[in-house]
C-alpha cells in the first residue's frame, strides 16, 4: 500500500487500528490486560534515563498472578512525504532515523523524548482511547558515518513525528522501518 503526503497519518492509523483490534480481542476473550504502562528498565546502562523507558503495548495479568508483556506489531507499509527521504516501508511502532553525525542534536532529541513519553501529562492530551505518548526511543548510536536510532511512536499523534523531524532538520539521511521490513522487530 502506498500513500501520498498524508502517508504518516496512514502509517499511524494502520498501527492504532491493529493495536485496538488486538486489545479488544484479548478483552473479549476475558484476558486481564492493561495498555500503555511505562516501565523503567534500570538494568540497561544508557547515556540518559529516557533511553531506559519503555511503554509496553499491553501487560497481561495471568491467573497465577504473573504478568506477561505483549508487543503488538504490524506489517510496515509504503509511505511518502515530500522532503523526507523515506526509503523503506514504515511501521509506526518502529521508525528508524539515519542522520548525519555532524552536530547531531542529541540534547534536543532527549528533551523531545522526555516530553512525549510522559503518560502523566501527554503534550496534546489523550488521543481517543490512547494516552497519546511515544513508547520508546533507542539510544542514538554511530554506524559508519551516521547516527541511527529508532522511535516507537506508540499512540502519539503525528505532531510528535513532525516535531522530531523538525529537530533533525537537514540532518536526516534516511527514514524507514528497516528491521521490521526485514522481518525483525523494532
């Protein structure tokens, strides 16, 4: 499926539709599930604490009292957005950014992530049945002559995507969901 201009909206809508269907299916089956819970993976050593935060798609409380994390994944779709070098299919919960190393604005990316991962006060408020927050951002790493990182945009509105693109302005070499398109996980 290829979309034009509003492609990012379509990518988000595709993910949230499938996410919602999965949650409703679990609930109809009588499963005890909770959505969008933020966990701090303190065992992970990271340059900044925001890189340790993960908002799980779904947490299931099992009959024996144990809990199980359920990740909702969908197939990437083709999207186009004028001025943005999208060179692989995209899935909303695994958008990878490949950027120029020179003057990479990591402090601004951290500030952006801290703002958008807060479930206590989402920047634009709840989005329908969702919290309206990102689910994670990976620590930017150097690969060859570029910096790479990925974002699980979760239930955040497309405004979050465009804010990040604005922060990275002029430094983006490529955007896609490379791991997901190759059959892996984001």
